[in-house]
C-alpha cells in the first residue's frame, strides 16, 4: 500500500477542518437568523403579549447565551463602565447627583443616635461608613428601561402601558429597571470615529446606514440577529477621571445615529440592543422635519422594545481593535427606576 506524503495528510486535515468550521459558522448564522420574535423588514415590536415588560430581550435563550460565552476564548475583560461623581457631565434633562455621608466612624462616636444602639459587645470599637445618594436614574453607564420614554396624549410607553394606569409617586410600575434581565449576548462594536480617522466625531454628526456598512466592511465583521450593537463616536476619550470637562464632552456628545440608522440596525440586522459612548445614542438636535426631538428613542424604546445602552466606554476596545465580544451586563434592581444606571458592564474576548 502506497504511503501518503505527510504534507498531503496535513493539507487534507486543514481543508476538512475549514469545511467543518465554515459549516459550524453557517449553522450559527442560520440559527441566529431564525431567532425568535424578530422579522426582517419589521424588527421586533409589541409581539410578546399584553403584559410583557421585557421587549426584544425576550429573544435571549440559554443557547444564545452559551453561544455568546464561547466568543470569550482568551478570558480578557474590557471594563465598559465609567466613573460617576458629583462633577460628572450629565444630559441637561436630568438632575445632578450628590453622594452624602450618612454615617461615619467619627460621627457615630460623637453623636448619640436615638435610632441605633451599639451592641454591648464591641471592645475593639468597630464603626462604619454609609452614604445617602441623591442621584438621577439616567447617569453614567446605563441601559434605558422601556418606560423611559412616553408618547401621545395618554403618555403611553412600550406595549401600551399608560401613565394614568402605571405611573406613580415612587416611580413607574411597569417596565422599570427591575425588568431588564441580565444580558449575556454577542456584542459588536462599530468604530465610526476610527472609520473617519478622527479622535471623535464632530458635533452633531449623524451616523448613517452607509457608515454602518463601511465600518462592517473595514472591520470584517458581520451583524447577526440578537446582537447588542455599539457605535463608537470617540466622546468618552474625553471623560478622563470622572467626566468633569463638560464643555469638551458636551460638544462631541451630540453626535449619534439617525432614525434611519436605528431602523436599519433593527429591521435589517435584528439588533436586540443598540448603544454608544454618548449620553443619548442619537444625533442631536434631531434633523429638520423630525416628528419629535428624540426620534431614535421613541422608535427603539416605545415602538420596538429595544433597549438603549448609553455612556459605554469603548476606547479600550477600539485601541485593541476588538470588534466582536461577549457582552455581559446586569442592572441594579431598584423598583420604579427608569434605567439601570451607574453600571459596570464588561466585554469579554
């Protein structure tokens, strides 16, 4: 029997391996294209039942989460959260925050507390720090909840929930931040600032569908239904320690995606969440002829049930040219809040 040369054996193994890899990749792509709830040309919408408060995140499954986790081959973690302080830049429509010392070691020692009695056993003199927070629920790294935006005379939000039925003195009672599930999904970062060859996009720049296509081509990355898609404007390169340079940040913070781009990402590619490194994701001010000053928020949150991720730090991903990753995020479960705020999501590669 004639012996087959080693190089032919190796070449055959490589070819077969490539075929199996391509087949597996195609299978993943096919499975993603059939992701539940999404319809090409339509998007998501109010399809999950009259009581649903979750929106497009309903599309996540154990299988999709496991698939996303397999992206993280090296175990490297990128911190996508930014530091918030009383000095941080905020969108003008939200209140500033203060962190106030409520208890301090010196204070609890010096002042008698009628509401608290020290345990009898405390020979080493334990004391503690605790802080009271006065802060907006839409600051720093965040995910907007589906109750964040209302529309119409009845002030309804996603799935038709109305202010008259579900508003209240202590926050919203439908679609608050507690309904945002832990997110484990494939993340894709489209570096629009890098594509344009600038540190940060110019003020008020509107990111177009053509920009999305050009970024995908340049980065050699595909968008798939069920992705969390992030667009980088470069704004957070100016955040520094805690976003204290309001003038610089506010200038670039006005760049963002257009309504056409939001529709393109949702209806043609099945984006499950869309985010950026700005406070509001969308181009500001809204283009002339818009029916609202926030057309992208209205479309994504109210009409499609697609959550918006804001102020995600994408600079390290851009530096390392990491465009595909496993995105992991979990919001604080504070009842009544309209966003998961001051978060610390990660990208794993």
